[in-house]
């Protein structure tokens, strides 16, 4: 509910007005990072005819996976930063490592230590990213917008 009331057209316009100095730069120098969660522990709803027993699915306790996505204002994006729960290596993770960066926290959520790892990951990719930029942009400051969550 807080998002619904605090994220309206006026608030968004004010954000851009108040931060125009930060945002007034080449789109290739503005990044936005946010995290999302994938979870398969959802209850299924099944519609069946009267007097027919719906099929049941055995409940499994499958952990969620957090994906941290970083998108550039020019439309490009960085490899996903995946946070797995528990400190155990899952089978077949090696199949994902070329296309993403995988870390683990006890809960599977972003925390302060994991955010430090993300920042190091971002800076590492940024070093290579800058080499592909035109010469006049390579030394310009980059803006990384994050959601301000406590973690």
C-alpha cells in the first residue's frame, strides 16, 4: 500500500526534478539495480466439475532464488547476480556460471555482506564496460541507482 500511495506521477516528477543534476548524463553511464525473487512454493488452484476430486500435488519445500538484475539506461544489462539459499552448492550450478554470477547467503536474500560482493562484482564489470565506451565517456562518473532497502 505504501508503494501505491507514495509512487504516483507527482512523486516521480519530483524525483526527476530534484535529481536532474545526477541524471543529466549519457544514458550509458546510468545503471539501475534491483532484486527479484523466484519461488515455486505456490498453492495451486484447480477448477474441476462438481463431485470430482481435484488432483493433488505433493507439497515440496523448494527454496526461493533471488535474482539481482542491473540494467543500463541505454537498454543494455549486466549478467544476473544470483543469490542461492543455504551455503551448499547445488547440482548443475556449473551450467549457469558462464551466464551469471552466483553467490549464496543463509537465507537466499540480499544482506549487507552480499551487497558488498555485488558492488565488487559491479565494479569489476564496470572496468571492462568502460573500455568499450567512447574515449570521452571512459572517465566520467557512473550512477548506480539502488532501491535503498536496509540490506
